């Protein structure tokens, strides 16, 4: 971005509405009414906007794309975290890549089996913004089981030892800018290498109405080295087309089915959940006919 160019986030606010126009979804745009702009800065990696909305609480936007609203964040955070956590046998070591708002971390530390969470987020400014403007989302940032490393998740996966993690969650922004390589085959080969046998990866899997080619590549091509590779669907009203997916894959080496379609445990009584249930877990794998046909391998 040229120094003199208007920062992307503010230029998308027109007549008091944030309009999410973007070349990634041409011809359509979600819009949220803005009450107040709370923060706007260019970080080392991206354009960061935080605004208070009229009906969706505070909203974080990166490079002009809505990442999270306080109203509907639980559907994405809970599913991205609990789909793999309840699919793994006894997750003790968890790696989170991205997820700067801290929402996936909040969900992961709800599991008593967890001993250590390594959290690799490229942009420390996103974490700081979430702590200030979304304290209920970033609530676990200082959890003593958590080690926050501010750095690139691709490089971290490349340099990590094999068989290190029971669960890896890639809470990535869209495949442009710093997140582009988090959607590459090379990255998934490293993810497979650093997972323990039977370990599970769950990654932001993009929208089935907009990204069929990418979903096909993740499930059929990148997934070829895993024992199973599947796509689960999540409803998020404020994401483009109101839907986003989770790419979920298991490394060979555990007893029981390789597929992650059925959770291996029920959520314990008392775990605070607003979207995830064992029924939602299973239902998320039911896909429309056009996508099932496209994903020949599943
Ligand atoms: N699911 C949300 C969405 O699609 O709107 C993503 C939310 S989360 C805020 C995405 C995070 O990924 C951001 O905090 C961003 O800084 C981080 N990120 C992007 N590229 C990264 C990389 N290469 N390594 C680590 N974190 C990265």
C-alpha cells in the first residue's frame, strides 16, 4: 500500500456503514452500521480497524475484511476449536496459529486435558486490540498454560520438531497477505510432520459459495498425506455469504475411525458453550450435493 493511499478500513465506511467490498467476493458486500471508530492503524503486517457497531458489538477488521464481531463470534471460535479437540483422544499439547483475537485460545483452555498451548500469531497489534476492545474474547490470553510467540506460523511449522502436537488449529485470515502461505500444500506437509500420530489439524477452510477450488485443493490434494481429510460447515452471519468452513484432517496412527465426523467425547457438563454440541459437530459435515460431488475423495 502506498504511504499516501487511504488506509483500507476507513475507506470502506460510507454514510455510517462499513461495507465489506472486496475483490475476493465480487458483486456482493455485507454491511454493518458503525456507531464509532475505536482504532485504525497500519500494523507491520496489515491494516487494522476496530469499530463499535450498532447491532453486533465491537468488530475487528483486517485489510478491509471482517474477522470477528462480538455478536456471532462464538459459532466460529467454538467450532474451529472443539471440532478437533473433541475428535482427538486426549489432547495435551495444542498449537494455535493465527487467531489474534484470542477466541480459539479461550475455547481450547476449556479442556482439562490441555497442559500446554503454543500460540503463534504474526501480529501482536491484533492481540493488543482484542485485549482492549474484546476482553470477553481475549479472556485467556494470560492463561498460564499458554505461550504466545509473535511470529509467522509458516516458519514456526517449518522449524518445529516432528510429532510435537496432539491438535493444531489454524485460525487464519483469508489467503491473501500474511496468511497466503497458511493455505499452501508445503505448509500442510509440515503440519502433518509436527502432529503426533492420530493428531488432528483444523484450519479455517473458507466459504463453500466462494472458494470451491481452494476447498477442493485442501481436502483432496493437501489432505492426501493424512488418514482423513474433511470439510465442515459453520454458520457465521457476518462472514461473506454467511458461511465459513473448517478443513479438518487426522494423521494416521490411532485406534478408531480416522474420520472426524463423530466426536470421540461429549462436552462435559458445565463446559460453557453457546454453539457447539455433539449434534452440531456431526451435522457440520453434511454438505450440499454440489460440494460433495466436487470433493471426490470424501
Ligand atoms: N477466521 C477469521 C476470518 O477468516 O475472518 C480469522 C480471524 S483471526 C483474527 C486471523 C489471524 O491470523 C489474524 O490475527 C492474523 O494476524 C493472523 N495471521 C495471518 N497470517 C498469519 C501467519 N502467517 N502466521 C500467524 N498468524 C497469521
